[in-house]
């Protein structure tokens, strides 16, 4: 009877134990499925139940190793992309503890020797980022490549066009062409003049006018790239000897006459003052000429020699032209050259060969270097060119008749330049009319003067008069 009572007492305990074991078996399967309902409370296990779980670990009801449980990370065995994204979205909704950082307490987490470990949370985060990347890639693949290229091209063209509209206000005929407006050119010229004023740089302009103020002072107007520059007469450095001048008024008249002959010439100047409000500029030609004299006449090169010396060929500017003389500027020094030193040929008028603004070659014959103020130069032009008169004289024959032009008449002697390039002298004329300067005539050679290189003859008739 005692044995029977003891067995009866054990039967309820075994029955309870079997129920607990079956219940814990179901709980282990739920642990394998990570997705645990949020509202179900975790089950607390005691030591006896943990021992039963360990004894049931080798039962054949265990899942095979190659089988992937739903919701578990299986490495290379991943569900499709759409299922991943949807599954993780559901997970984030069901497990808000993962987003807030609160650890999720699942059944069996406190049990020792758990056969099925909980998946690491870092893997979930990685898969979530990967799913987000895949979803972004799917969205990008949804747009065709051609459309995306066109979209990027359109966006870049819109940005470029808006930039062009903002930066340029002139509609040009050619695409991307740059047009310089008058305002832009004026600003650029003013910037150059302002820099020249600060650095004392020598600028070159064209003498474009002569004005007289109400006070009686004469001003020279020089244009530097369309910018008006004012130079007073005393700063033009037109030095005249006062030996032949009876009064100051006569000297000023001569200066004005020379200044008038210089219209259109290129002159150098140094900016002395500027007014930014009215864009007015006052300059000095005198300072520019003295600066050039110091450099080219008084200064020396690396060998210790003057840059301008006797018998050297230099370039000069023609600043004035008359019938028998021209006036040139040679690096800050003005010099007059007579007609006899201009050409081997006889010239009736220097305007036929030279004009204001020309740049010619001259040979320095003499230089006087007393000081910067007292500096003079003598030069000629014909020595730079070769003399072909004597070669052409051999083509002239006695009793030959040639056409020519009258270059000058002095004390009854007519000077003629023949068309064959020979200088001739005529002492008589058979025409009833008197020959004049620049008339076309017919000339007969009676004698050839080899020593002076001229032909002597008679004017038979006047072909054309130049009245």
C-alpha cells in the first residue's frame, strides 16, 4: 500500500513534467523563430525545466543543419529583395526596441546552455542597410539610362545658360562670343592711364587738336586710345632760339605755327594729374622727352658705350613736314632735316615722300651732349639709302630728249628731275610760257657733268602746267 501511494504521488508529478516539457519544446521552436509577438510575456524557467531541455537536445525533432528557419539569417541563402525590404519593415514595426536601443528579452535568454543562440543585432543592421541600398538601386534602375543622361544634360545646360544670362548682357551672333562694349573699353583705357600715373610710365598718343583757354593759354589735345589728354604749351618742349625773335608774342606765334604743323603726329607724354570724377587727365611731353634723353643719350649700355652715337642708324618719327624741310623726333630730341639731306634725288616738295606720323631711318651725323636741357642732334636720311643717280646717268645720252618735272627754280636756273632718274639743270626754255614748279616738261640733253652727276640741257616745251 505504501508503494502504491508513492507511485500515485509520482504520477501527477510525471504528468506535470511531461506537460512542462512539451510546453518548453514549443517555446524552443518559438525561440528559433526570432519574430516573437510583442505582447507575449517572456517565460521564466527554473532549473528542473532547464535540465529537461538539455535531455531533449538529441531528439530527432531537431531541425536539420541545411534547413533555413523562417526569419533567421542563413548567410548566402537570402530571400528576394522585395521580401527583404518588406520583411525588415515589418520587423522594425514589430520590434521597436531595436530602434530605441533597448535590448529585447526573448524566452530562454536567461537559460544556461541554450542550444539555439539569438541572431546578432549587428547583422540585422547590416541587412537593413543593404536592403536600403538595394531599394535605392531599384529606384535608380527604374529610370532608363537614356532618360537619366538627358536629364543630367538638361540640368547642366540650364545651369550654363543661367550663368551666361547672369554674366553677359549682350546678345552675340556667334555662340560664346565676347563683345567689348564702349563702356568696357573706356574702363580699360582709364585703368591703363591710372596705372601709368602711379608708375610714371611713358605713354604715346596722337596730337589731335589745339585749344586756347579764356586766359590766353594754349593747350595741346592728345588722344590716347580715344581718351582726351591735355598738355599745356610750356610742357610741349618746343624750344626756339630767341636770336631772331623780336618779342615774346612773335615767339609764341612761331610755337603755335610749329604746333599746328605737328597735328596728327605721335608724341610721348607722362601723366601728371588725373580727376576720377570728370575723367580729366593732364600730362607733360617735356618729362617724357627728358626721361628718354637720360636713357638713350646720357645713359650707357653694359659695354659702357652710349646708345646713340655718331654714324649710327636709328629710327625717328616725322612730326612735321614742309616743302623743303621735315622735323623728326629722335628719342626725345627734335631735329630738322633739309631737303638736300632727304634724298639723292631732287625733291620739289617733301610732302611727296614724307608725311606726319611716318617712322623713318636716319643716320646720326653729330651729337652734342652738354646737358639734358642743352642736347642737339644732326642727322640725314639720304645716307641710309644707296645713290643710284650715277648709275642712271650712264643711261642718259647727249641730244637725247626726255620727260621730266620741274623741282625748283632759283635765279633763272630751273632744276629738273628726269623720268629716267637723273637730275638735270636747264638755263633756257624755248616755250613761250615760263616754266613753274611741278610742271611737266620736255628736256633735251646737251652736256653731261660727271663730276657733279647732273645732266645739262634745254627745256623745249611745257607738257603740262601745274597751276
